[in-house]
């Protein structure tokens, strides 16, 4: 990357993010079109990964050490781009750049929903970036919309096209507070019917690959009233200018019954409707994804410079586009390249960093373009990658994709069947069922009871009864899953049984289930018959029907599974401080808890323990937050100790029956015989039973950790005892430079790790109670010294996380709430940071740096530069600046000013 010494800096020691590096003395290229403009577009998107029954992403082991792939990519890409580092030659922090403020971007609505829940700080940085770019670029923000859940638009029916655009627009406006000027098409897949829908929905521009253009020509003029068409079907189109694409009657239907702004015949004669199109630079964009060009801002700027046309045109745009995940996830650290390029390299060349909408406002098209009929950016065969065995995405020619066409046919068939259900039953509940579907995005953004009630009141044919409200929501969810089952990722790769293919089949299964709940239709048999034609590459699965049976049906969840999950976990959730001693019982009423997208109303709960056995019996009302459907259930769960659970569920049939059931169950428990209790449970509930294996993955793993904790603690203590007894032996091996026996070395590492965790937890408690003790820091120093002498590697990821959080909390206290102990707090913070490095846990100071840097210009620098006559303030400033050095922030110039 560019040397930090070459980057523009302020009069202070830190990078000046507020300076207008694009301002020029003679003209403002942000107001008047002149010179070279650069746009880097990032298409940020993740396949929907939520369990359709829980509306949450479950743990994905392949993403370890992260919870799931969204989380992993977030920490490798989305967050680093919100806090991109500018470093000096020593690796110290010069500045933090919000890359979203300088790059054009779209973020899939489903991904934005996840970001909003998971990391609101990054989510807000993205919104702020768009607002700031809008201020800088005269009301043209960097963000553009995306069709809602990444379906291939040319393969969608007309209604789905419009819903995808309308949901994408509505989601965008609810977040960014403005209507989108442009929209990103999934895989840039386009045809003229899609363009027509975009124009009807007031979309001004789209971005395509150069290979998608067929021919172009300049606008007719006085000197050339009939300009010649230039054939550019081999990607030869000039990407440095925008183009206008007219919707001619020969290329598209003049108007659509679904269009909100219909194109009439009179408008046709007065002027054809159109949409503007940018074609990104293909060679540079490919290099960004598949070469090392983005590992160096100098190299990147060189590639951009090579694309500048030397034909003396007043203005030109060099635009590149790639998956946003390239920057940090696919190519680690390249978010720094972008930051250097935006605020260093590009301005140094005199180039203006802009976005498509702003450039279009300065340079409206002067050329017309016609597109190839049906195209996308990642398939050389039109859009066959999402419907045929075209070879794109194949496993090196080994695996076929013959399953793609039958999968597409099966889902199209199902979609059409669901349309019939929706229109027949929806017309009884909604004044306009399809308008209700288009506006259902409002509920997806806010599922609160007030929001849902407001939505239903606007669309209902009459005041709906409770059961009708449930059916109305079921129908809308059926349609939502019908859209989700066409998410492009299901066809993108080489095999249907991959997670992406399985996921879209799970959406299909949920849609089938909802249709059955409302209309009683049995569509699964016909769907499976069609899936049976989708031949799998994996012999074990054979075809799509078997994939559905093995990977989809087994993952279905109903009220009984949710109730079993609640019942088993209740034994460990300390129900309103349930007593934990033997031979005790307790009753509780109206206890409410969220279980994923369900609300559990615990109407009665009683637990008793007898020896090693624990039993809980309860009456539970479960309500779906999505469809409002509910069930009253009775549960009984027996914990036999360890990993052994036996849980039964049945419908609630009345208080008398429930009272008798409890009496029988707890009477059987008094016999202290597990076999007798299970026999009685079977007599009452029948043969169906649930165990730990039936818990949702997240909670199952949490409980496995809880159940293992006692054993692990006992082992930690045994290893500690072994370590103490053989400490002298271990040291003797080290003195003689001999390899320590593995058994003893492992004992030392586990013992020191255990001791370290105990100290960190004590230190954490100290900070919570605002009574930070030097003793615990000294203990950590001693552990670090001991580990170094014995060459022990402490493997305690939780300890690393605790230490990072402690440093952030102490730093916040120093900067915002010193409480008269400023000097002591700084000493403790510096000591704790040193200890973090000495323990060799691989701690990251990024969040601490972000916190410090956010206060540097607003608090620290003004204090240091305005109170030079006050020795106490100068001393405090010096301490704060030395703390910055400790956190690897470059504050050298300010320190020099203090003398």
C-alpha cells in the first residue's frame, strides 16, 4: 500500500479526515463536470441463512471460531470497512476512514436486517456514510437499492419482479430516509421486461457489465441526425460514460397492468420511456476479484489511470464494481487499500471520488445503448446458470448441473400453485391481495403488534376475527417464502445439496406448510415428484426428492419442538429463582420469555428434585410472533443426570386434566425410580418423546457446555495439582534444554490457562463493582512471566475476549468518567494493555483505538493546544497522548508541541 508518509496530513499528528482533498483552486468538480471521476462500487450481499421456522441463524460449525458465516464475514469485511485503518510506516494508527462514505455501494436488505440486529454501531456508520456522501455530493448519496432477496429478475414472473423492486425500494427508504436513485440487480441479470418494471417504479439508473451491451450510438444531432450504431457485443463498449436505454415497442411491451406509472400510447409518441445505464470497467473489476491489484493502493491507482481516455473529453468516469466482500473477506486487509486510495492516491492524481448518481447529475447521457436480450454478469450463457446445465459454476467439469432445470421447474410449479391459494383465500381477507403483498415489507421492517394491526386494518376487507388474522398472516408469509425460495444462490454452485440449495428448499417447505394450514391443500407430493427429476451429484442423495426428505423435512419445527426446547432449557434457566435444593417444589404463574420468534407464556410451572432426578411440569401457551398462531400445551421433562433427558408434550385439555397429570407425575417421582417415572410419562403422553438432541442447535450447545462445566472444572483442578507437584521437574527439563514430556507441558498450559481465567473473571468483577484491584493485574503479570519461562501457549479465547473488553471499559472510564482517579486509571490501563501483550493471547486493540481516536480531535487535541500554560492540564495531556502511543495511535507531532 501507499506509504503513510506520502499521505496528506493535517497540521496535527493524525490524518485529517475532514480536509477537502478534492477541492481545487479554479473549479469545483463536484459542481461542474470537469476531469476524471472515479467510482468504486461494492455489491454487499449474503445469502439468507435464517432458519425459516425460527427467523434466526443457527450456529454454523464451518464458520468457526465465529457463530455463523454472516458473523465471520462481518468481522472480516463489513466492520473493517466501517473503520478502515490508515497506518504510518511503524503500523501506528494515523486515521480511521469510513469506506462507505467514499464508495458506491448496495447492501442486500436481508443482510442489512441482520446488521441492524447484530452490530448497530456498524449499521449506523453505514447510514451516516450515505448521509455524509449525500452532503458532499449535492444530495446524491452513495447507497443504491437492491432487488429484495437477490432473485434472477429475467426468470421471475411479472408480479414477483414488481414486488422485488417495491420491497427493495421500501426497505431502502426506511433505512436511508430517501428514495433510491439506482438499484442493483442480482447478478446484474436483466432483460427488457425488467427494465420496464424499473422505469415504472421510478428507478433512474442501473449498473451492468460491459458484456451485456449489444450496440450503442451517440444521440442524433443537428450535424448527425441519423448516427450509426456501433456493435459492442464483445464487451467493447466505452465504460467511461453513461448511456440511455429506451424501451422501444419492438423490444418491450408498452405498458404493464402491474405498473404504477403506466406508459400510454400518447407518451410513446411524445417520447419513449428510458433508464440510464452505467457499464463498469470489466478488466479492472475482474482484476479486483481475481488478481492482486487491490493489495496496493498505488497499483490500484495505476490500473485506474491506465483506463483514463486521453481524447481530451471534458469529463469521464472510471467505474469498477465487485462483490463488497472482496475487501477484507476474500482479500484480507484490502479495506486499507480502499481507504488509502480514496483519501490519498486518487486525490493526488487529481481525480474526483464520486458515485453514479452524482456523476449522472453532472453528465447526463449523450449516447444510446441497446442490450442483449437476457444477460447476467456471472454467466456467459445469458441466465442459464440459474436454470440449466450450462457449465458455469461446475466443479472443474467433474459434476454436472442437470438438476438446475428440474429445480427451476419444480419451484415455478409450486409458485403457480401458491398463487391460486393466495388469490382464492386472500381475496376473502384483503381488499387487494397483491397490493397487500407489496406493502407487507412494512411488517417485515416492524413486526410489533401495533405495526401488524395497523397493516391489517389498512388492507382487510372487513374487521377480521382472530382466526382470520392468523390466516391473513399465514398467506403473506407463504408469499414471502415463495419469493425467498427463488434466491439466486440456490443455483449458483455445482450441487443442489449444498447449504444454499437446501436453504431454498426449506423456504419452499415452509410455503407448502403454510398453504396447507390455510387451504388444506396437499402440494408436497406433486412438488416431490418434480424434485425427483433433479439428479444429485452425491450418490447418497440420488435426487432432489431425497435431499428434501433428508435435509429439509428433518429440519422442520412445530409447536411441540418449541415447547420441548423450552421445557428442557427451563431446568437450567433458574425460573424466577427456582430453588435448587433436593425435595423442593415451586409454582409460578405468567412467566413470559422469547424463544426465537415465539413468545412463551408460562401459565404454570412446577419443578421437583429427588436424588439425582429432576422433573418439571408446566402449562405453556406459545404464540408465533410471525403469524400470531398459538397453542396451549402441557409438558413434562425428566432429567436423569448428565446428558439424559426425557421430555413429553401434549395439548392442554383443561385445568382438571392438568392437575391430575401433575399429581400422577410427581407421585411417580417420589419413588425415586427413573424407569417408573418414564413409564408413567409414556402412559400419560404416549410414546413420542424429546431429548437433548431435539433442542435447537444453539441451546443444545449451550447446555452441553453447562453440563460439561463441572467435569472441566474438576479436570482443571487435577491438572493444576499435577503442575504444582511436578513444577520442579518441568523446570529441570527447561534448564537442560530438553523437550518437556507432552503430558507435563499440557498440564502446565491448562493449569496456567485456568489460573489466568480465574484472575480475569475477578478483574472483570472488580470493574463492574468499580473497585479495581492492583492485585489481580499483578497476578496476571506473574502468570505471563511463568508462561514465558515454561514456553506455554495459553489457549483461552474467552480470556482474550474478556481482556479486550476490560481495556475498552477502562479506556472509556479514563476518557469520559475518571471520577478523580485519572492518573491511577491511566496507570492501570497501561499496565493491563502491557499484560495483554505479555500473555500472548493475540489481543486486538482495534475497538480501543476506535474509542480513543473518536475523542482525539474532539477532546484531547483541543485540551492540549489551548491549555499550554496550565501545568496540570499539560501533564494530563501528556498522559493521554502517551496512552495513545500505548494503543498504537500516532500522536507524535502533538507530543512534540507540548515539548
